[in-house]
């Protein structure tokens, strides 16, 4: 705590020192004491260090998806503040930034987006081009297009569509590693003194992701053993699983189910029609892990085998990291065979 100068104490000290001195000497002593007192008061009035203010100057990285949040935090290891700007209750594909949220992005040192059409709002928000980076930049040529994208309604915002590109690239471990590498590059540029630490953390996480390839090989071998052919036709409630299906060597027949809690008559009819066209073949159905139990029951009653897939769009309730969630998806698929 800074000490305050006491005028009465300083005056008493000055009188005690100079009262018995000759006039000339008294004058010089008074001047000297005055300078000492002024200097002391000036030093004591300086503001004390504020740790909170110093901490507020830490660089900030803003991300737009849960997988990016997991990857970024894993490789910067607390060296910067990392924030998922999209509210926990929604996804970036359905989000509309407020002016306040747009302002937060404009102030960030780095903005990492998932790309592949996952941020349809980004062209409607003024963001600093020098600080926004598309982490899908390394694999544009591997994007999967949606030729039959249709309009849907999610919540109160009215009908809208998600045309163009399948966005859940991270479901394929190889594309997830490529995205992780882009995150590492951008974080290394922001924190050049931490580059080696970042690259080491990237290598560790990439090794975990690459380890999932053995799970994929195991699934392919099991499917081949059961069906005699790994080129399997499977069904799904949406096109989001295309990258995973491609890695497994499967053909995906996707529907366009709405995101409502209960299935509509149109949703039910589309499933029955798809199953009918498949004849007597076994009907594997990939379903979002967040869908209702009633939706799963309908698929089973219609003759389908349901495999729940975690799209990793929302934070895990138990804090399970991204790699473990992707591994659980593969284990669910393997167990189904």
C-alpha cells in the first residue's frame, strides 16, 4: 500500500532541524528538505502494479467450432486466451452474430474458422481479413458437395438451407490432422517465441488422431468378413457423415431430416422409401447422437440398425476430448458389425 505524506509531520521535522541554524544555512536546509519531501510524495503516489491489467493484455484467439476449441487449447497450452465465440446452445452453421459479438471478433488477435461452409454468417460480418484464417485451407480439393441440398427450418428463424459443402470434415481423422496443422501454423505465427512448444503439442495430438486409422482398418476388415464387400451402402439422417463414410469406403444414402425433436411425416416417409429401394440388404443407419430415442425407435422398427454418431458440434458433458469422441464413433461402428 502506498503511504501518504503527512504535512504536519514534515513541518515538525523541518522546524526541528533548522531552528538552531544560521539564516543562510537554514535556507539551504529548508530547500533540501522540501526537495526530499516532494520526491518522496511523488514516489509514493505512483500506481501499484495491477496483475489483472497486465493479464488483460494477453493475446486472444477466437474460434467458431467445438473441434477448433479443443485443438487450439491443446496446442497453445494456456499461452493465450482461447474463446469459442458461438454460444454453447447453438452451432456456427445456425448462428447469427450480434453487433457485440462481431465487435469481440474484431478485437481478437486471431480468428480461426472451420471453413467448408460451416460459417455461413462470415460474409455478412465485417471482420479483419489479416486476422481471420480458414483452417480448411489445406484440403479444399477434398470437399464433398451436396448436390441435393434443400431448405429446412431450425428453430424460430424460418426456413433456410445449407447448400454447397459437407462441413463435418473433422469426422475423418486424416482431415482432422490437416486442420490441426493449419491451427498450429497460425498459432505459431501469433506466438513465435512459443513455436517449438506448439509444434511439439501438434505432433502429440496428430499422433493420437493418426492412431484412429487402425480402428478404420479394423472396421473395414470386419465389414468385409461379414458381408464379403467393404463397399457398403449405408443410410443417414443428414449428409454430415460423408467424410467418415468415404474413409470407410462406404456409399452414403443420406436423408434430410429436420432437427425437430419428433420426426415429421415427411421424415418418416423418406426413410421408408429409402429402405424399400434397398431391398433385403442389411440397413445400417447413421444417426446424430443428439436425436431423440423416439427417432431411433422408428428406424429400428422399420428394419434399420442404428449407429449413433457424435458430430462433436457441442461440448461434451463429461469433458471428453475430441480424439476420444472420434474414437468412440469408430467403436460404435465396429460394434454394429
